[in-house]
C-alpha cells in the first residue's frame, strides 16, 4: 500500500543524472547564489549602491523599467549571515525536488520568488530588499501542502506548522527589516502550485516547459542586471 502511494506522488520527469544527484536544481540555485555573493557582490560592494548594482529589488528602479530585479534579487544577499541562513534553509528543502521532480522544483522556486518580489513592491515602495526568502518559503509551502495532503507522517506536518509559527513571530517582531510579504507570498504560491500539481497539472511536458522558461528568465535577469547601468541620479 505504501509503495503504491509513493508511486502516485513521486513523478520523475527527467532521468537520473549520471552521478545520481537527487537534487540537481537545488544545488544549482545554491551554487549560483553563493557565486553571486562571493564574486559579483564582492566587486559591487555591500553598500546600498553595490546591492542595487548586483540586482537588489528597489521599486523606483522597477518602475523605471528594470523589471529583471523581480528575479535577480533572489540571488542577492546583504550579509554573510543572510546568505548562510537562506542557503542552509534551501539545502534542507532539497526534499521537495526529490519528491516532486526537478521541473516542478524549478517552477516552485522561481515563481514563488517572483510573486514574493511583486508583492513587496507596493508594501515597501522606498526600501531596498534582497534575498531568496520568498523562493525558499515557496519550497516550505510545498512541503507544508504535501504534509497537509497526507504525504508525510503527522509529526512532520506538526513540525512544519511549528516552524511556520516561529517564522511568523520573527516576521512580526522585525516588520521593518524582514520582507514579511515576500515570505507570505512565497508560502502561498508554493502551496498553491503544489496543490495544483497534485490535483490537476500532472502533465510532464507542461512542467518541463515551465521549468525551462523559469530557468531562462533567471539567467537573463542576471545578465540583464550586469549589462544595465543604474540611472545617473543614483
């Protein structure tokens, strides 16, 4: 019975990698983000100007036409502690890719991050923000959705709910410094996409195409960021 249940939930859209890596997309996002922090942000600097040059989100610049920041901001982090916490969180959520396949993981990560960024724009119109928290909360939302649908034992669901409650308290205590709307938007998006995948959208071709679109959009956003100078008034 348990074997049949796993067959229902675990859908492989891509063959295993030659090295048997169970989370190729997760490691790729992690390594690219670390590279961006160590190389690009070392060159641009950790000042406000440097963060903006590296691709951080700033609503006036988005309104100025720099929409690539909605995605590029996921790869920018303001401090060593910031990226350390986010990348450890990402690493612990590689189970999403193992459970739902690489294309679904890519779509979850990128779309959740983008929705989190978009929801941040009207909430913090004059604030520079950066980080992969929205995308990571999307993966957390995916895990929570799977737990609520019975894929994991009750104790896993309870642990996820406890972690969620702790994060809500942290967000409330740090409303001025933490992008709570990005967290909430990413969480809701991850849950919605996972539920949609489980109930209706099981077509492998759909998720593969969507994953390619998301991957190309992320790559183009980083290239576009490096090629686009800040306005002269900055």
